[in-house]
């Protein structure tokens, strides 16, 4: 089974008209802007205003143990759980992020779920859908162009060209653009300077879109985005450069969440696409708030493991929006836990064949990662349900080992999930646990106060979430921290940019590494989004493609126009 199996299953489903899907949760046609029959934008501010007296439903966050390169089905669990809640007659809406072309054409594929637990239509979802990512990229690049135009024409441009932090973006993985020189060839072609290109889901414009709660809020956030510094170390903003208004105009329509459906016609908001390893890793605040007003249970997810996505969800998204999850579902799988023993070398997206064999020793040792991620989530005070995403190769003995280890961790609930194989029917046990546990009182708290120094916040995350024994700073990072503190830009949460494949900064260190040092290479203000990005050793905001990218198998049927090989 794989992508072709998933596509075949998705293609067998007769899609409902999106207006009918919307009507199931009380979204009237006047609040929809349809993009064909199966996708629509929802006029968020108007709809929220009409629902302001309605009490919000329960908020369920789905996160994960440290993932492996194979992918462990967190989105499958998110979608399956939402469908299962509807199966139990609990009105539920799922909220997920929009796919990036980088992973879709690179190695990972689109984040649309799989098996009998998918959001559809898959092709539209993975190929820019309603154009939000294009709008974000264009706004980010417009700002970059205005910066370089000002350097070219205006000798009094406030920006010091060597202190510019704003970068252009592309949604295609392209390692050759990480470090580039622009403006070469003489004065006619612009001012020569060093810069780089980021992937769109790592950009500040994408983060601003994710965090904004209204058009007014988005316009304000764009205005306060720091583009760089002047010769005296003072921040220069998009408002200072008179570009924030045009950026807001480009992103106006993108602010409204996209509505799609699952294979069982459960409504799903698909909105914004911030990466979790280099950005905050959650779908939009607006999508969550809309879903909470429209449903009994909103099932949302954060990217990658609890140490990255869930931490940022709590410390950044919840802190800014006032959202507070009632339950956290921690997704894990037998095969991923075996990988965390360190016994297996998995490269690329392929599954090492020995992982399919029963190995209780490797499984038991790999559960150290599950143990640490549960400890991480307990720091936030939200009840935890552990979901074991079952694969066909899992044996009864292996599942028993995992269940016994989960029991010893004293979480609020646990369940085996078979949403991939059975859809909502395979996630009913998990849904019942979520309903039961959601009755408990959540005592959500943050990991740190915002007014701590940047170093203290970084070290709090590194030592408590990752298990680092020490944090070190490069000369560049130390200088950047000093500059941000002097400019008053240090009183924001930190957004750690680190590999998602390990608790440490070394992707090959599995399980629960201890006694390691975390090196911080640089820090960058994303004041518009409301946080400071902390770039750790080895991380890049522009991924590269594998030796054989997935784009090599993508084509079109010239007779029908159908896309082939995307999945």
C-alpha cells in the first residue's frame, strides 16, 4: 500500500457539493465563496460576528512522538478522529495545514492523510488550492523588491544593506538558493548584497497569515514586520518602507479559511502552511476559532513531534490567540518506536524491511522517546490521550508492549487507532477516549513567561523539551540577540528552528538523547508574527530535494488534463 492505493481510495469517493458540507455545520451559502463544487473560502469575520454569542466547543490538539522519515500518520489520526466523533453523533470539524509544493515534489508528499482517512480532493489540495500560498509568496517578494529598489534609488534609505533580514521566498525546495548574491553586474542591476531565499512555509508572511484574527490585525502585523536595521541598530519595519498596505492587499483573500471535506464528508478547514521545524507549525487561528464556534469538537494538529509543534502551539499560538486545548492526542506507532531504538538506518522515505519483523527489544528501548514526549506534554497541564496508529506489520506482542508502557506513563487515556484501514470505524475507540477525557479540567500553562531574556527562554525550551545539557551561541547569534534586546524586540516567545527527526539537533540521534549541547547559529525577529526565530545548528529555512525527487514521476494526461503521479 502507498500513494497509489490512497489515490485509488480517494478517487472512489463521490464528493459532496461543498455547500452541502458547509450546511451540515451551519455555514450558510452567503458566507461561502466557492472554488468549483468541492472547495470554498469561508468569510471568516462575517461568520464569526454572527456566532459571537455561541459557546465554543471542545478543542483537541493532535501531536506526535518524534517522527521518522517514513511519516507516522498524524494527519491520518487527525482526520480519522474527527470523522469518528461525527460517527458518535458529536459534531466535529478538522483543521489541518495546507500542503507545500516543496515536500509534494520532493520526498514527503502532501499532508492530506491516507487510506480511508483523507481530505479530498487530493490534487487540488496539493496544488495551491485557492491560491493562498501564491498570495503569501507574492507579498513576501514584493516587500523584498521594495527593499532593493529603495537601496538602488535612495541614498537616504534607512536600511543598512548588511543588516537586512527579510528574504525572498519560493515554495519549491531548492538548496542552491540558500545563500546567494544579488545585484551583480554593475549599478544598473541594483545594489550588490548577500542574501538568500526561504521556502514559503518558513516565511514571516505565512506566519502572519496564520496568526491574524482579522483583516485589521493582519494589516497591523504586516506593518510591524522588521525588515532589518539602520546604521544605529534601530529596527526598520514594513510600515517604515511604505509596503505593508500593498502586502495586505495581496493577502486579503488568503485570510479566509478554505473549506474541504474528508472521505466521509466531515468538514475540514485547510488553512495556512507554516512548517513546524522552521516556523510555528500550526494551521490558522481563524480556522480554529471558526471551527470551535461551529462544532462540538474541533480537531486540529501541530506539525512534527510534541517538542516542536505542540510546544509552539501552546507557547506561541495559544498565548497570542487565547485558545486553550481541552485534550492533547499524542500519536505514535510501533514501527516509529522501533526506529527510536537506534538499531535501524532509514534513509529517504523507504521503510527498512527489518522493521516489519517483530522486535520487542528494539520496541521497548524506543519507547524512551514516547516517555519523553509525554513528559513534555505534561508540562503544559492539558490531559493526554495516547493514540497508537496501527500498521499491518504490528504484532499482538508488540502492541501489548506499547500499551503496558503507556499505562506506566499515567496519561488520561489511550487507544489503538486503525483509521487508515477502516476510516471513522477504526478511530471510534480513540474518539470515545477523547470525549471522556475532555470532561477533565484542563489547567493549561505556558513553558515560560515572555519577559524572560531571550537566552533564558531558549534554554528553558532546549533543556526541558529536548533534554539538552547546555546551549551554546555562535558569534552571529550572540550579536543578533544583543541587537534584538537593544531594539526592544526580545520580549516575545521563541520559535525554535531545529531538525524534526530528533530531540537533539542531530537527526541521527534517536530515542531520548541526553547530555548533548544545542548550538544556536542565529536569531531573527518575526515581530509581525509575534515571535523570535531561533536557528539551531544544521537547520535550513530552504530544504533541498532528494537524489530522485517525486516530481520526476509527475505528469499530465494530455487527453483529459488529469494529473498523474502526484500521489
